[in-house]
C-alpha cells in the first residue's frame, strides 16, 4: 500500500511540474525571422508574456514576446569587460556603483532602443540600471 501511495504521489507531482506551453504562431515566426540561426530554443511563459531562450554564436539570448505573440525585447548577456568604455565609466560614477553587479546585458526593444543593463543587488533590494551606448543613464527599474 505504501508503494502505491508513493508511486501515485510521484506521478501527480511529475504531472504538475510539466507545463504545456502553447506558443502563438506569430511569436514562433517572429523568432525564426529575427534569429534564423538560433539553436536549442526553449519556450516558457507566464501570465503576461512568452520567452524563448536560445544560443547563437556562443551567446545566450532571451527573446520576450507579448501575449499576442508580438516581439517586445531581447536580452543578451554581456561580460562586463565587453561593455563600452563610456557605459563602464558612467556606472563607476553612478549612485549604484557600490551595489553588487549580478550580471550585465544588452537589451534591444520594440521601440528601437538598444541599451546596456546592469543587474544590481544590495541586500534584498534589486535594481536594473540602463545606459545608452554613450554612457547616459536612461532609466532605473526596481526588481522583484
């Protein structure tokens, strides 16, 4: 009886962890057009968007799509050493320069912006600090 209970619980747990993701055709088509050489694509979703993570030319990408399948933005992880000098200088002189840098990204969005983002942490507080390529701080968002 114990074996039956454990086996049933494992099946129920396994089924609840599996998530069926129905990706809009518009998002799949957009990804194929924008990133034709993307490899190892993994789709995920939440209530408000879809995300395709993939690898291209040894870099990892996360392309985000709105619920209707339209492209919103793409993030590419960038090594801090590869950031433009103006961006690194601006960050070093910013009010967040003493925060822990967890990662840095290049973000392109559907409004035509191309920004560099510092993902920051200070205790339990998180911030996302954005710079343009000239090093001008464009915006800062609070993370969850």
